[in-house]
C-alpha cells in the first residue's frame, strides 16, 4: 500500500475522488472535489495542503482531504462554511481504508489532529479513534453540533401526515395566507441567470438576518459565487426563489447529491416576514424534493426551531481530536 500527496487544483484525482464520493454511505456534496476546489481557491492561502491518496494511486481505497497549519492537521474547510467533513472512501472495505489512513496520518508532521463535523453514523467515528489509540495518541471524541434532517415519504400528503397536528395546521394556514397575498410560485434558477440570482440571494441573506450581514463579508461573498458556479457545472446546485404576486419574497440555495437535498443557506425580504416567506420557501423545497423522488432532506448544521416545525430530527455531529 502507498500513501501519496497531491497538490491543487485537484485535477490529478478528480475523477476517482468523485467516484468514491458517490459510493460512500455518508454521501455529501461537501465531500466532492468540486466543493474542495472552490473552498481552496478562496481560503487555501497560508495553509499547507495535505491531500492524501490512500492506497494505490490508480485505484485508491480513498482520499484524506487535509491541510496543515501551526502544528494542527485538519480537514480542508472551516466549520463556518462546511457543514460536514469526512474522509472520502469506497463502501467495499472501510476497515481496510482506515487501517491504511491511520498509517498515512501517522507519517505526517503534526502535534494536534483536529477532525470536525463528522456525522454520528460515519465509520470514521467507529473505526479511527481506536486505531489512533493503538498508535499511542491521546484521543477524544466530543459532540460538536446537530444537523437535523428528515427521510422523505413518497407524497406531499404523506409528509403532511407525518407532522404533528399543530405543525401541520400551522403550515397549511400559512400557505393559505400566502395564497391570499396574491398567489405564489416556486422558481428554480436557470444556469444563465445564476450570477444574478446568487446576487439576489446574498442581498436577501443580508436583509433578513443581522448575523448573516456580518457573516457575508467580501471574501465569503466571493466564495459563494465561485462555489455556486462550480456546483452548478457539476449538476448539484439548486437555487430556489419564492415569488409572491410576481416579486421575489425569499431565496434558498440547496445541493442535490445522491438522493439527498441539502439546504445550505437562505434569506427573505423583511416586508414579507408576516407571510413567513422564509419558512414557506423551505417547505416548498421539501415538496419539490418529494416530487423529484429524493430520499432525504438535510437542513444541515444548527438547531433552529423551524427545522423541527418542518418535521426534522437530530443527527449529531462529532469532533475527533488526537494529541501526539
């Protein structure tokens, strides 16, 4: 077995990386080479990329997308923009991958290993800590956050039936009120309109949340625009808007990957707040996902109340930390 490092722009392993990401049970748009390339282009300066190909280069067991700075080896991408991290490995033999990955990590220079945002169901949590313990490291596994989501039924009626009586009543009431406001429709951005529609989303994010105004600094805005182009070209981006009486009331950017829809970010017009335009857009993207035959709707990181109002259940995220 070998362990080799690859330098950006990731082209040397893009094909096999993309294939491995689609095999993985924890499949996520955040594990694709397109996502990593977009993040690295904007924020990779000052970091030492440690993109490790585990196994034979021609047919690797998996990839460890990592970087190094100030004595710490970590996954590529910070938790401010990346909801899920993990290794990228095929489904056939994860135990073999992690045995080799532990050896590769051991050979790297670092004092602290910091692996964030790992879903509770990931084999990483089940396999890697013990392997690191065996190599003599002090290892801790801590709960980091939650990423609520819901398994999608086959119809909208079944979805509504799965909500609590109170939440079902409230959702129907709000949809009726929105209809009385002048009628509404869910619009899906076309590639030719992507730049303008991303600009509109960013404006709505800033308008609707003070926290998002501070978050959307120039560097992050530039990342959103680069990322949207990369993910759109890869066929994963879904940029929705809710139009009420012909005007855009809210917008949301999602990723569709391997039967899952991931709700990445959203914003709404303050003048439409009384109509719950933000919440209802999310409900309509759930409706759209059901119509598209998707299996899971992922609200991603954070325990905002609206996620549970729309039927989500917690999926926990963990951090693995090792000290030499």
